[in-house]
């Protein structure tokens, strides 16, 4: 995917822009702040304790340009499938056995936490019957 995007950008702009991949702690990337239009995260929040999720959101905010978007695709704690699982003690216990931070994720007010760290205009839309996309905007622009 990255090489496709790189070739497309080069064709459109004539520039030889390089796509770079970074393997780092997402809570402390070491990247220069205020340089990115979008930071995305997919299926990470339910695998993360709440304190680390807050740190991830703070780092995303730091990395974004004013007006940039933090996009989180994640399980929807309010969907019908999740309600069925959490209502069934056996199913929920089995599910939690591979998801050690599930209780923390289900109790997280993601929108509230995003606003607390400095994002504004949070919103969400379902993207599958079991998942949601949450978008939060960095103030500015």
C-alpha cells in the first residue's frame, strides 16, 4: 500500500517523496510534533489499559497539525453483538480470556477522554455491525 501511495504522489507532484515506516512506542514516537494531518489507530484501544490509551491520544494530539484528525477504528461497546456477549457470563469470560483489557475499554468514555486531552468535535459512525469509527479534531485551522 505504501509503495502504491508513494508512486501516486510522485506521479501527481513530480516529487520523489519517500514513505517511511517507524517501529516505535506509539505513546512516545519521537517524531516531530505538529507535522501530520491524520493519525489513525485500528483495533488498539481494546488491547490497551486506560492510562496508555490516554497517552496514545496525547501523542496523537502532539503529532497533529492544527485542524488535524485522530481516527480510531475500534469495537463498538454499544453494539448488539457486544451486548449479547457481555450478558452471557460464559461467553464474556471466554472472550475476556484473550482480551485482558476489555473491561477497561468497555468502561472508557472515549469521547470524554479525547476531549480531556485537548481534542474537539469528536464524532462516531458505525463501520461494521461490531465496530465504530471515532474521529476527534485537533483545535485550530
